[in-house]
C-alpha cells in the first residue's frame, strides 16, 4: 500500500476512485471508522445530521478508511437502547418509535463484523465475497467500505470560506455542534455515557490474537512515524 499523500491503491489493493487526488492519504494501515452511538443521535434534525455525516464521510474517504454507523450497545431487552440524543427543538420527527431500526441495526452489525473479519483474516487486497453496496443516506445508518465513496458525491460545505476542504468541514461542524452541547451540557437525561461493548465477555482466541498483533503493528508504525 502507498503510505504517501495521494496516489496508489487504498488498503492494499482496494479500489479507490479518488486515489490520485492530493486530498487522499493512505497511512499504510487499513482503517475503519466506527461511530457506535447512531441510536443516540439519529433523532437529530436532518439538516444537522446531513452535515455531520458528510463531514465523517470526507474524513474517512480522504484517509482511505471505511465508515460504519452502529448503535444499541447500551443494554435493554433487545440489546438496543431507546435513549436518543438531539438538540433542543431540532428533533427529527420522521423517526418512528415503532420502526424497523432494531432489526436494521442488527443486520448492520452483522455486515460490519463480516467485513472486519474479511479484512483481518483474508486481507484488504482480496475482494469481499458478499454483497456490499455502500449506503450513504444520512437518514439511515451509514455503511461504506474502504474506497466506497467519492469526493464529488461528498462535496464541500455551503458557503465555505476556505479552499481547504478539511478545515471547511471542521469549521461547519464546530458551528453546528458546539462543544458544550456535544459534551452533554444540560440535564442528565440528555447525556450519553458508555463506549463500545466489552468484548472480553465474548472471547474468541483467533480474533483476540489477531487484534493484539494488529495493535502491536499499529504501535510500531506510529513509533516509526514519530
């Protein structure tokens, strides 16, 4: 894989339509960005959610990374929590409590797990054997494998005052999602706590060994770049 800025295939041979763009940089390590609190944010106003999703798509795509939205790790009878987080007055009323979200999220998690296992045990240079069409609709959980997006489809923020897309996306998300709101300013019920699930409860020897190896390789790579 090409570790320089722009050029080359992304993730050890994965097709990347913008590989020749100077905006795209591959670190030499296949990366997946996983947003694990989609259930808590999905009621955010659609226009705000659109900005957030496009900013994450830009960040992932320009770093030759995949992007997945997951949720439901906070417990509850079906493993999917019902606590949604939104901005006051900015709730997406189109989301129905009785919709098919729990089943959709379980299917999303299964697809993510299959793709992660493929990258770990088959390698990014091999084609994923299953059907995997990118889903980029900001109203649904995003699913995008490495190289599955396009800069032309992501675009740039409206009214951007800078010629640097990364800075433009950072500025617009900072304005639309102020730090005090992101950090849970307000009543206790609006705060989101917890992180990813404790995978130590579900040991799998091969996966655990591969994860430790990958962590060691990443640490070595970071030291070499310091």
